[in-house]
């Protein structure tokens, strides 16, 4: 079937036509909300009154956010959770990936799949599961801790009564951190396994012939070779940790828990917009969070930059 000459697509315009669906969708669902949020950060707005109700207030929303104690508390909570859940992910994922890489050959994919499964599991399902595990009276975690307390020599380390994980402020952040760690450690294992497979085996053979042991090979070959992937993984952890929302939101019923101990910045932004009906302040806080993410990402880049490299 031949199309009329007027309907034929010029080769010069063909690439733009084929990519246009993505550009249109990105413009509607990506670029427009981003620009609208930036404009909204300088406005006060009652959504039920329509766009005509917007009123320009300049930097008032940013000033309010910087003076808001809850906003700073949410940033502290977010930083605490990001460090407590992010750092152990990599400290565990790197040696675990090395162990899987060396110990498993044929069954490696099955083992990796088991560790990766929490990452692709529904957040709601994970939160419901851990809500049961953290139950004060019947949760398996408390039962396990109490059982370990009966082991000779471990009694002084274990609690003598069930822990109220979700009811007491001092226990909420450790509980959320454990869930985030459990969910994302497998993802980092996959990253490091992929990087380990790119290290030439000749390096290890030469090191073995020179008398280097496994520990020396790990420090002198494996870790330096993993440096680019560690930088990538840490960067993802920094960005993801500062945007943490789903796990604490579901576990604390969207309120942050006792004394707002589990209220991250993302949760507070949601509450500011939809509970307190202040979309302008919520937008300003989101851009302040964006600045924090950019600053910490830049700091991560500087920390992993090879020594002696140009600025």
C-alpha cells in the first residue's frame, strides 16, 4: 500500500515524529508539574477556589519553611533514617556480593533472586508484614528477642520485656531503618555482583602468584575496582534516603508516629499540602529538599573523586 506523497514522512522529520510521544508525555507528566511546583512555591493558593485564587507572596513560603520547627525535625528524621538504613546496606552488600560471586556458580541466579525479591515486592505488602512482625504482644521479632534473652550470656543484651516498636518514639526510627535496609540491600548486592563480574580474573591470578592472600586481594583489587559502582550505589542511597516516604508513611498511618519520630520530609510535604491545605509552603519545602539532595549528591561526588583529578 502506497501513501500519497503529501502524507509521506520526510526522513529529516522522522526521528522527531517517532520520539514525539515520549516528549509529549514527559512534558505533560514531568516538565509541567515541575514548573508548576516552582511557580507555586512563590504563591499562596486555595485549590478549591481555582487557579484564579493564586496570590504572589514572593519568598514568604521559603521563609516560613526555614522557620518551621516541624520542617527541620522532618529533615533530622530523614537524615537519621538515611544514614541508619543506607550505610549498613553497602557495608553488608559488598562482602555479601563477594561471597556469592566466589561461592556460588550454577545456583548464583537463584541466590541473587532471593535477595532481590524484597526490592520488587509491594511496599504495602512489606509494611503489613513488618507491622505484624513488630507487634508488641505477638510479633515474631519480640518473641525472638525474648527467646535469645534466655540464652546464657546473652540475657544482658536482650530486653526483658516486649518492645513497643511503633508506639514509642525512640523505637520508630530503628524499626523503619531495619525495613528499608532489608528491602534495598538485595538491590545493592545485584549492583556489586554485576561490577565483580567485570574484574579480570588475571588480576587475582597474578596476585595469588605474588603471594597475596584473599584479604589482601579484597583490599587491593576488589574494592578499588568496585569504586565506580560504590559511588553509583551510594548516590542512589543518598537520593532515595532523602526521599523516603512509603515505608514510614504506611507504618505510622501517615502521621509520623509518636512525637513525629517517623515523619520524614516527604511525609511532611504531603501533610502540608493535603492535611494543612498549604500547597505553596509544601512546594517551597520540596524545592528546599531538592537543594539538600543536590548538595549531598555533589558532596558524594567529591568524596569519590579520584585523588589529584581536576576540578
